[in-house]
């Protein structure tokens, strides 16, 4: 958590942009670090999980990702110096600790491109290795900045001084929700799974409602001919592929959405990222409308057991107005509630 009067400049890297379409079979320089439980850099090549015949690690452009992390870390440090703050107290704390929070977005899209289901052990492996690599490079860059520009002013009273680690920033990583910038970047939010394959986004662009169909899902279904066309129509009505005929189980598993993924898998993904993240990881645990207080309490308890610094639970339909709603026509809660009503009744 931030100290009184502190601020942390946030930035996010779109992980989906670092997937190689065709992976070279030769050894890749700048391969991901082994996950040793800390953010110290390691250049040993891991034994990665495989997707089809190609290890997923061979499909990541690690050198380009390393460059992006370095540039982003330097950029966030620069922002501290050029930004204007509203009070001397905030100025003193921000300049004294120079905290930055570089994180990620597009994790769900990354998994789709790799062909890895979100609710899987392989996805947890991807999460931990990607975040370990990002954190290690961010701290390397902060050390380089310390040599060029000096350590942060409060360094002598910090844990870094005790272990002789010269760094420019008191923290380097944090994972934000990226709900808005994810839209701008055209990718999935933060480390969240797809909320739905098709959904209504309300209260945007001056109060308009936008109907969105996930473009990756749309392209994948277009390659399946008539069955894919029916799947798109199903998703537009229901928001998911649950119950859709003619779609193989493996495809349904790959395109499982937030409400279809058990809380345990949500939390395991969060824990994998949190292991190598200095600040908190933003994560929403989506739960069905009928979830009980006991089930929700169990999620918070499990999050604590896994080492999460914070967690949000959203019970679908618990608010009269919500930003994201399933399908293009009406919400799942509305369909459930009104299925027994007279068809001519007004839906208030």
C-alpha cells in the first residue's frame, strides 16, 4: 500500500503484442528467467510447458519485451520529474521514494494467441514466468538509472540500503485494472479473462451503449464455416459458448469467460502475478448472481492464503447498472428473472 501523500505512476505493457507468429526453433537470447521466488535476474532457459508442438516460451519475443520494459520503466521515472502535484506533502513523498508501477494488460488475449485456456496450470505458468521476466528487467533498469541519476532520496533509510542494492525507485511493478486503456489498446483488461465473447458496454462515449464481439473469437469462428457462424450468433445472444452445439470441448474450454471460470482459477492466476509484483495486483473475481455470502467469504479467505495483497469480488447482477453486461440483448440475470413473466409485461 502507498504511504500517506504518496503516489505511484502506473503503466501497462500489452503482453499480446509480444507473441511470435512463427517461432524459431533455435535458442532465443533473452529467454525468461527461472522463477526463483524473487525478482533478481536470471538468464537460465527454463523447461517450458508445451502448447501443441512448440513450447510457449519459444513463441514470445523476449528481447523485444525486455526493451519495452526498459523503455517503460525509464518513461515512468521521467514522469515523476515532469509531473505537477497539488501539494508540497505529495511532492515531498513522491520525489522522496520515486515509486513506479509497471504492469501488464492483454493477458487473456496472450493466452488465446498461445492456445492456452485461462483456467489451466499452463496459464499459471505463463503468468508467473512473464511477470518474473518483467520484474527482473524493470529492477535491472532501475539499477541502471541509479548509476546514471542517483538513488531515490530516501534510499539510505530503506531495505535496499541494508542489502547494498542501489536502485532509482522504491517500487517498480504494479498491475492496474486497465479497463479504459485496454479499450484504447484494443486488448483485454489487465490480467482478467474475457468478461464475455459478446457484451454490452454501457455509459461510454456520452452515455451510449456499445455492443462488442471479441475480435479474436470472431476470427477463430469465421474459420469454422457454418458452425462458426452459428457460434457467433449464439455468443451475441448469450455472451458465452456455454450450451452452444457443434463446438468441440477444447474450443469451449479455450474461450471460457469470467463467470464460467471457478474462483480458484481466478485466484491462482492472481497469485502467480503477485509473486513477482511489488505493489498490489488488480483482480476481479466474477461470481454468479446466486452466490451466497459464505461462498464470497471463502474467496476472500482463499485470496489471503495465496498471498494476494487485495482482491475484488463482483456478484453478477448485484448492481442495478453495471458497465459490462452479457450478450447483445439482455443480461443473464434479466433472462432468468423475466423467463417466467408474461411476454407482454413491461421490463422495469
